[in-house]
């Protein structure tokens, strides 16, 4: 994809040239949404930005899912975010548990919506497919949508990235010890370490926000698409916040219950939004209130 002669072009595998075209198109702002991220792919991005001399000025926004299991099994490299955070002064990382989209946006110039994760196989090896959009109106809408997604997640600072990098290394060591041993004690230690990683991630996710605020954001996001009953809202909220709305676990973190009591928190969030005049109930469904 050296040139776009139409507002939209098909992206077929292998798409490394199209990927580099998109990165090269970014002058001020680069938004990357991918559930899985590997260091080989982010190294390509960093090299391109450094070669063009925009690495110190460009804003790079990354949306991803930092589930401990993905970091543990190698689907995502925490090192990728560490290198970007240290090399790019305007790097922003957002953890979004329900993210499945793979979308890449360069300024208002170009957006690629694809099946490909930000990994070397995703860019060069797997059979992927997607579309590149160069229509400015469409690109801006995609950017706005991703910014809306980002508000549902949690920003992770450069310092927190380094802490998570160390925690992941410890978790991997615990996993290897558990794999080498059949002793129940070793496996229990690994399970406890994994649970601790989940809890630390939840702490970061809710940092500066109450559980009610997190769920309020989800409710507003969902009702922006149209009215919904509480019964319809529950599974959608759970899909957006699987770590918070876990039916199987009742975690108590810093005095806040996560898990079995999540529907109670949803009800509290609904009532708070209603009192604030942001949503209203018609007798059957919840609606987003029009703001004057």
C-alpha cells in the first residue's frame, strides 16, 4: 500500500509494507489498539519514529489487555511497553480488559482496522485481513471511538510499567518452579502469586476511581448506543469489565468487594447517574439523558 487512490483500500497478508506506511504517516499522533503486543513489532515502530526524528515529539497511545496470563504465556511482552516508555516522552499506555479490536491510527491521515495483533506473526506471518481508510472524517471517527474505549480502561504510568515488568519476571519464575514440581505447595504458591498479580492489576485499574465510577463509565458508554434494560446491561457490563464482574470470585481489595457483589455496584452506579441527571428510567429501559 504505497499510495491510497481511494478513501479505502484492502489490506492483505503479508502487510508489513502497509504497516510501515501507516507508522510513517504519523507526524503528531499514533494510536495503537491491540490485545497482544510483542517487542519485535514495537521495535519496528520505534526505529521508524527515531529514523524520522519524531520520537521525542510524537504522542503514541497504546490500548492493550495486560492480563497476567498473556504476560505469563508470552502472548504479550511487558518489555515492549518498557522500551517505548523509556524512549518516547509522550508514550501513553492504557489497560483495557475487554479489548479485542486491532486498530491503528496515524494522525487524521490513515486508519487500519484489521484482524492482526501488534506482533511479528500478525504483521508478517499469519493470514490476516483488514481495510485501510484515508477519508479524514472516517479516520477522526475511529480515533474518537478509540478514545472512548480508552476512558473505560486504566492508564498505566511508566513507573508502573517497570513494576509490572519485575512482577511478571517473578511470576514467570514461580510458574517455572511450579511446572518442575508436582508438590502441592509449589502449585499453591504459584496460584497465590497469580491471584496477587490479578489483584495488583485491579488496584491499578481502579486507581483514582471507585468501583462505582468504573461501572458508571461503562453504563454511559453502553447507553450512548441506545436504551437498555438492567437485564440487558448486566452481560454487556460484564463483558467490558471481566476482571471486576467475576461471578466465581469474591475478592476484597482495600475494603472494596469485586466479584459476586458486582451487580449491587451496578445498581448503585445506575442510581447515582440517575440522581445526577445523566440517565433516566422509562419504566422498561435506561436512557442516556440529553445534555443541554
